[in-house]
C-alpha cells in the first residue's frame, strides 16, 4: 500500500499523513503553528491532545507537538540587536503562525515551512526560512530541521519541540536516562532529578542535560517513549500539568532566557544554515 497524504475536516480541519508500511500516521494543522496534533503508532495514540481547548483560539494549545522558535521558554527582559530593543513572548512566535505543508519528494514524510514576515521582523529582525521534515519510520517519528539565515547579520536563536505524551497515571510511570542533577525551572535552582520524578503528579518543570536518550515508561499502558536527541538539541525539559495525564518530554537547543544570558545561545552567520535532528521512538513491553 502507498503512503496517504490528504486534507480532512473531522473532527477538526487537518492534514493526515500515513505510511502503512510502518503502521503509523500523523495529523497536522499547519495553520496553527505547524502543529502535529496526533501520532498513531501500531494503532496506539501516543500524543496527548486537548481538542476542546484547541478549538478555543483564544487559549494556548495543550497537546500535540508545538514548535518553539526563535526562543524556548521566556525572556527575563528585552534583548538588543544592533542597539535596538526587542521583546519576544514565551516560546517565540512560530507556534502561532501559519506554516505551509507538502509531501517530501520521496513520499516518506511531510515538510513544514515557515518564513519571516513583516510582523515577525518587528520583534525578531531577521530574514529566515525554517524547514521541518517529519518522517514516519517503524515505531518512530524522525524530525529534521533546517534553519536558514537569509539576512546580512548573524542571527541568534533557540529552537525546541514541546511534545505532550499521554500517560495512564502520573504516579505509575518511570523515567530512565536522566542525570542525577537537574534545574528546577520554577526557581532556577539545581535539584535532584529523582526527587522531581517522584512528584510528577504534583506538577514539575525541570531542565536536564542527559548524555544519552531519555525514556518514559508507562506501567499501565506498557508504552515506552524514547527521546533520542542529538547536539545541539540536547537540552531536555520535563513538564507536567496535573490533573492532565501527560508528560512533556521536550528537546531544546538552549535553556530559557538564552538570548539575554548567552547560555548555549546559537547563531547562524549570514547566508548560512544549521541542521537539527531529533527522534521519538515508541515501543511496548
């Protein structure tokens, strides 16, 4: 059977891409920030998605895989480019803008595209194009990103993904692969990762720099989600928001406030680009 890529209207307007060979599909709403709303692997829906909230366009999305650019998290203050002051809201603007969508030439995935606008240049004064290729492989979702700086000045930025994975019970999951210490983003203090994992059901927001992949193991559904990260997308944020039964497992290039602090801030020279890669893998036990 061939891959399928078609526009649908129910239960909300979206594009659906499926690959029968790997028994998986994704649904995407390019008009809402290039948002991947659903990912089914072997018949199992892996993403958490609050449809009711999504349909209320006055509210921020809770679910799917929002795209974070040109910052991850928030800024503590204005940032300066060429002596001029600018400000960006939390997680930047890519998740709020319409993207274009198309099928990759090899049919093995879809490409989302975002370019700067007159409005975006008023708070991020750069000319850019962002391409995000999403490919379905057996039991995995592979994401490749190219960011082009098409202007005359070096472009500072951060990029991240904010996937929401559904879990059966926040008290009945474990996480593997995290280093001993992490940063609690509610107070920006170093703390113990195992202590944070114990209170997932109370709500956590912490940042970690794991050396290998990170796994979320759901003992009730017997699902395992593995985030396989590659530098520089190796800043990992874990976030929960009870009573929602979900865990956000987020690969970022840089921590919050990087445009101001300079911590792991990335820059692309004029007329150059950067490649970013990350993979989410699904398994069962």
